[in-house]
C-alpha cells in the first residue's frame, strides 16, 4: 500500500490516521516486511532542519506519522482531509489491543519487545500493559545505558531481541536518538516493525502525566509538557516552535523551498 506524504519543511509526513497506521503495521508483519515508524511532531521536523542525516532517516521510514496537531493541520491544508493525529502513546495502546492476525493465524496480538527508558522503566511498562491487556505477549525488555553501546554489547542486544521472536520493537529513547537507533537496526533485526514512541514509555509506566485530551487536540500539549518538564523542554518549545511557524509560513507562501531528500 502506497501512502501519500506531505512535505513539511523537507520531511515527508505520511498522510495517515490511527486506522490506516494500524492497517499498515499489520500488513508489514503479515508480509514479513522490515520497516520502522517515526512518530514525529514539530520537534522531530525542527531537529531535521539541523541534521540532514536525521531528515533522511525520517524520509526513509516506512511511516512518519503526524504526532502533533500542527502536522495534521498542514496535511489538511494540502487536501489530505482524512489525516488525523497518530500520537505515540495512543498508537502503542491501539496496537496492544488490536489482536490482529499474524501469518494467517488468529493470535492474541503481536509479540512485543520494549527497548528504552531509564533503568526499570521498561519492566514497569510491561507490568502496566499486562494489567491493562491480559494475555498481551511482551517477550522481552531492555533498558540501554546512557552511552553508546560497544559493538559486542550491540550484538548481544540484537541476539536478545531476535531470540525473543518479537514482531514489534517499541523504542523509547526520545528524538533523535530513537530514530538513529531504528535506522541503524531495521535491517539487522528479525522483527518486522520498530516504532519510536519516546515519552510513551514513561507515560504508560505511570511516571509522567499526559496532557488533558482537549490540549492534545487543540495543539497546546506542548505548553502542558513545558510546565511539567521546564528544564528539559524549554528549548524544544520556546525556540523550536516559533522557528517552525516562521519556516512553515515561508514554505506555504512559496518564498522558500524544502526538498524531501533520501
């Protein structure tokens, strides 16, 4: 299935909604394809302006879902009226409860591996997901250290994930670290799908509060997160957001061109 992409400052954002994202992930697994999903908002798009390699990583992804409402609105401006927000924490829950068919046989959902988070977070997340979705197949967890893995350590992680039989690897390392990790590993792992969901690990583990639904839908979730984590997120929102608006106006008014590069 070919999915149209909308050019947002040179990042090809997939014209999808939660239902089409789920269908695409299911098709990848049943057909044995290997892909990764960048769940991307303004932050990911702006980081890509400073790093061509990161922009290329996004554009080579199987899906770049519109994680923030600004990316949804831009899709609407381009005539993609069916597009809706595909929010990382919601996508994780939707896939967990989907119970889709794998390889033609009815299963109790996909086999999930949780990679990321601080020490103990992935295990706490696994516990919470098992409580919420009895029978969910979480086949492994791994919390990497806050440093690059050695070649030997990376090989051990690949072996751990492959031996688990995972269909989906959820990656919670935050942007841009998780995108780089997925791009480097999607041809090394047997799992069909990797999905970078960042803060979803902390949210569903019960360690980070989610914004109210009305803020998520109004495009003001950034303000809630800034108030919760000001030291970590002030630059992301107070610097990147105004720059994003300025650059998007230039693109929409055709005063500056941004090309999708692979």
